[in-house]
C-alpha cells in the first residue's frame, strides 16, 4: 500500500466527514458559513486521525475486516495457505 492509497483513503474519509459534520451543523440551525467551516476543520482532524490509526495498524499487520484494504482481504483470502 503506497502513498497514493493513503492519500485516497484520507480524501475519502475527509469527504464523508465533511458532508456529515456540515449537515449536522446545518440541522442544528447554524448558517452555511459556520457549518462548512466546522465541517472542514473537524473533517480534516477526523480524516487525519483515522488515516494515521489505520496506517499504524497496517504496519503492525492488523488488518480491518470491514475496510478490506489489503490484497489478502480483497481476494477473499484465496492467497493464504491452508
């Protein structure tokens, strides 16, 4: 998993968090400027923490069954012995 993978992962999480946080702020009655600023701020923080945590777990060999972010997980484990 190279740098492109991790950048793509960061941007995917950032987009999702930004949309959700902005929508929640709008539902709470805040104006669009405040809501988008909060979405950008907390979305960036969330994406950075998530990506860093997944990177550390990946380096330790701990794979996420939900993310299926490794080649072994993507092919259904067919490449494993046994």
